[in-house]
């Protein structure tokens, strides 16, 4: 055979095209030469042999063409290793037709030969120099005609549609675990294996060229992971392990935009995603999402100390790119379809946040104690000397505030008018305000017996003050009115002990009342605080499914404003009414005693009933705030204006200013509102919880009361 003409296909060999056309009888042993376009790495079978597969394409046919799959069954040590575009020679492989497809399968008499693509020379040089031994089992050596055929046609074949080295390796790696892939928690992943993962994305992915860096945590710990700080990756690099090139590191500005939402410690893994996964991750995945990743290859990073993940390119059986990244729909209406593995991640996430919050509180308390102790030690070592007052300060110290005389004049005038109205010169008692969160108790001048001067007030309802018709309550037919003073009386339980009866004081009573009262105070001090926000998440549904108590599970606190700055995609904020009203008996028990008062809670259902409004962000919703102010004015009259005037006066009295004394005619505005009928319930709330004993305290709440209109 001369070197001037193209070498023919060696005798005894079939082309790939003829095999795919079915020109060979199934079961026949054939010889074939082809260029390797795909490689499925060896995997174990139920028998002793392992299985691998190569895709071969004809050497002497130009343009895109179909390849044939060669299935190889051998012990793992005898499996061939190939690189992209190697030429592979198979002797005595069996041709088969299976499920409408045609392929080749190794036989016990099969021998293989491999030509390394990087070493194949051009004619007139022989390709013999490019031969690489496959295994000790493959003893058949190709003849010179095969060497010449390979040398000639390898360099004349178009390779534009063949995978390059990197793509070839990625596809080979992805094939290793296509069947038998298994889900794993991050704590159990090991080097060299493929896993399906489910977890939380603690920061925005970082993209660099044809790859994207993704962080994932499922709140399980792996000692081979990088030890992240509470702030996550450093500001100057999104690649703490140094996996990517220095030129691909993100800038400080870009990195600062993505805060770390994940846990500290060895609970997170860095995963490098190549195309087609990289484009999807960059465009769709954001911090705070829950994702599922398929076929993640675990390996050691460049620092040879920490495990990382790789997601190589992968194609389906039709040759189309397949994205192995899935974003979970965390909307509440899809909770029933939620992946069970994701529910476990949510539970561990909640447990971590609860323990982290507890540790943070302990650290803050220790720091505060250390600071106080340090201040005391410094004060003991260096006693401060009192500063010498200046002449101006001495003059101010001997000068009484100008407002003091005006207050005395107003107080004396009020006492005279009250004594005149009551027919006796009794000085007015200063009003005592009760904090919003303190339980109401009987006033000091109430004996709680309910029999001293109550008989003076047994008047019919027709003779009592007229109630506000704009306020209605759910008063059962025939239920009598109960004064607040009576509601505050201690209830007793009689327990027979032999011939005696012991009266046990009860901490609270489960009771509902209808009373006639007026509002004399409210808390918080401004209407903007009447609605509180609360964070809701999938964890609420998980707890409900498990029957776990929300508070016992360590639910996120609405008092932590920082939580709302990092609202996650699976979380939302709801607004709820939560305020208190101080009610005063509209029926004065006697002229010698002040009416009884009690603080009542208005929770979200009671607030919706009372105002006819859904709670919202009152600090930013002026329309809702105006509606609330209008409704509450119907109930408490000018109470809000009086409280505002008192706050302004209180702030002004703390600063000494040079101004003329207040006019003697200046008087405080008196509260003007009408009593109304309302429903109040008494109940108990846990105060302290011991191992064998729970102490309760009583509380009161408004219910079933509505402002009309």
C-alpha cells in the first residue's frame, strides 16, 4: 500500500455506520475502529464484573455522525482508561440489538487497543508509537495496516463537534453516578463520591466566566469543611479556599452587597458549578433560597485540607444539556408537597438559630458584667473628685424653677374647686399611673372585701351614667354588670379538711365579665406602637405538622429588629394588634374612694373586632393611622391629646430656660369621654416554671367589643 493514497479499512473490520444500519447479524463477533467521543466511568454491578461504556465514531467519515456504544463488562482493574479523541480498537466484540437500538458488548475473547490522541503522528510515521497498553488481559497487538489507517484518517477527520478534554472529563465524571445516585447530608459526604444534596443558600452566588460559586448548608457539621466565621467568606474574596484564580476574585464592592446568612463553623460547603448549571445559578439562585443539587462530585480543594463540591456539565440521553439545580417552592400552599429532606433542614436551621441566640445572650451578659466590674475596679482605684461648681452653676442651684409656683397655684385652685363640689375640704390625691405591662391590682384604699361601702352603689342601670351608643359588646342576655372593683377581688376555693374548711386564695379565675367603664390611659404611649410585626416562615407549618408549640420551639422573636433586615424568601412579616387599655369604673363606689382601674390586653382578634381594621405598619401607613385615631377617639375622647400635652410638658420641665412664669389661669385639660359597655375576661399566664410547679399570675383582656361605624 503506497503512502500517496488513503489507507483502506483494515481487513476483518466493520465501520460504525454499517453496524448502525444493521448490516451485521445480531450476536456476531466483530472488529471495529473508532474515535472516542464519550466515556461512562466504571460502576459496580450485581455480579463480580464492573460496567463501563465508550461511544465510538468512524474515523474516515467527515461531518457530524452518530456513534455506537460499546458496553464493557470486566473486573475493575481491567477496565480501559481513555481520554478525549483517543482512537480505540476493539477485537471480537458482540453486536446486539436491544429495545430497538444497536450496540456492542464485550465478550470473553475481546481484546482492546488504544491510541493516545496526543501522540498519533501523521503519515508516513506509524501510529504504533501512540499505542498505550489497556490491561494485561489485552494481548492482541494491532498490525501495521491498522497503524497506517489510524495515522492517516485521525488527522483528516473534522473534530469541531467533538468534546474537548475538559468537557470530556466532566461528562465522564457526571456519568459515574447516574444510576444509584443517593441523597446525603453534608456531614456524611466523602471525597471521590457523587451525592444529591438539599440545603439553604447562605449568600448570593458569585459568577466568574464559565463557572459560578455556590455556598450550601444543611446545618450538619463536617470536620473536612472550611471553618467559616459568623460573617462568612472574607470581604476581599468570595473564595476562602483559593480554588479560583486571583483575577476572578470579586471586588470588595460586589462582595459587600451579599451578607452571610448561614451558620458559623464547619457547616457549609463551597460548590463550583460549570455550564450549564453556572448560568442557571447566576440568574436564578439568591441568598436565602432552599435548593436541591443532583450529582455533586465531592473532592478536596486546592488547599488539600477542605472538601468542596463540583457540578460538571451533563447531558441527557437526547444530547441536550441538563441543569441539576432545583429551587424549592417554599410558599405555604405548597407545604404538603415539600421534600421531607428539606423539612429536616428547616428543623435543624431553627434549632441552630435558637441555640445561637441563647449563646449570644450569654456572651452579651458576660460582657456587660465584665464591663460593670471593670468600672467598679477603676472607680475603687481612682476615686473621682467632685468638680468645683462655677459661679453660674451656684447661682442656678439656688434658683428654683419658675414652673414650680405655677404648678402650686394650679394645684391649690383644683383643690378649692373639688372641695366646693364635694362639700368638704379634702385635698385631691395625685393620679397614679400603672405601667402597661404590669398586672392590675386593687388600689390601696380597696379592702377587697366588697362589703364596706358597696351597698351605697346598688343603683339600677337606668340611674347610672349613660353609655356611649357608638360602642357595642357581646353581652349575653340576662348577664349582670360587674364593677372592675369586684373583678379585682381575690377568689377563694373552699377545701374541706376534717371538721374545718380551708379557704385557698386562687391566683386567678377563668371568668368573663360585662362592665361599664371608661378609658383613662393606654400603652404604648403612641398609636404607632399599637401594631407589632411578627415573622412567619415554613417553620410554623413544620411545627404545626409535628404538634410542636411555637414558643417552646424557640420561634423567632419579633423584638429582634435585626431579624427583619435579613428576611428570607421563605419568610414573611405579618402585623398584629397588640396594645393595652386602662379601664376605670364608670360607677363611682363612694365619694371617699377613687374608682377602681385595671389594665386589659387587646390582642389581634380583639383589636380587629374593636377597630374593624386589620393591623399594619402604622409608622409608614398614614391612612391606616388616621382611621385608627378616628376610631379610638370615639372610645377615649381627648385622652390622646392630654397625653401628648403631658409628654411635652414633661420634656420641657427638664430644661431650665429663662422665660416669664406661666399664667395663673393656665389649667390642665380634663379628660372628656363617655363610659361604655365592654366585655373583659380574666385568665392566668405562667409566671415562673419550675420542675414540679408552675406559678401563675392573673391577667385581663378585652374581647367581644366593637366601635361602630
